C-alpha cells in the first residue's frame, strides 16, 4: 500500500496546478475585498441617512 495518498504529479503538471491555485486565490481575494468595500459603503450611507433606531 502506498503511504503517500497524493498522486504522482510531474513537475510541469504540478507547476500548472500551483499557478491555477494562485490565480484562484487572487480572484477570491479580490472578490472578498470588493464585498468588504460594498458592506462598508452601505454602512456609511445608512449612517449618513440617519437610520432610525
């Protein structure tokens, strides 16, 4: 039985996988940042509008 559960990836294939992971992480970071900015902007707009308690 093979103690390493990971498949045997060739170096070019492993590099391609890592590049896709970095790209996916960057896109997710941008989306998350945009969401934070959107929530912040909505909060500021509600505060300026004098949201009733």
